[in-house]
């Protein structure tokens, strides 16, 4: 029996390397990434699948292993995310509703990380939260820059 590349599970070390390649975890020590890696649940998604909808309660984030995800509000496209990008990460930190929808633009292979086990990891490893704080600060600065440019 042969398996297609998309259906193979990544080894722990491959998951750690994937996490290391993400800006959100780039400063997180590998020993901690090795604790985070088992929380990653592999999910295959077909093109056109709505992954989550704006206004839904969020409780997980996704990492794109392959494929493209479109982030949109109604019919307005906000971004197209590709391999080694994350989305839905705010839902790991709070239980607010989703601020936008996410739809698979192509067939995708994703990893899902749920909020509850992530919180448990943060309790013992606050360094993981530091990566999130850094990326959120960067995004806030970019938004401020965009707003300032639009106002001038």
C-alpha cells in the first residue's frame, strides 16, 4: 500500500522544524517547540471549504503546511496566506469571535492547535506566549503605519 505525500504524518522533529520556521515561534527554544508539536492535529481541507466564519467563536489556530487560504470579510478579500503561515492565532489567546472568515483557496494540508492544551503549555512555558506577543505587536505597528499613511 502506498501513501500519497499529502497523507503522510510528519514526525515530531519535522513538526518542530515547521514550528521553528514560523515567525510566531522563531525565538522559542526547540525543547519547548517539542512540547508544542504533539498538540498539532493534521487536517486535510479541499478547495472551497470554509474553515471558519466571521463571528464564530474561535478556539484554535491553524498552520499551513501546503496550499493557500483566503482570509475575507464577506466578499472582501483581506489576504491570501500560503505555506508556513498561520491564521486564527488570536483565538489561541482569547475566546472572542472570529474577526474574519477563512476559506481554502486550494486543497490544503493544515495543522490545527486547540486553545485548551495550548493554555496548559503556556502555564508551564511562558516563552511560548512571548512569541505571540511579539507577532501581535508587529501586526499592530503595521496597522498603525497603514492607518497613518491613509490619514495623510
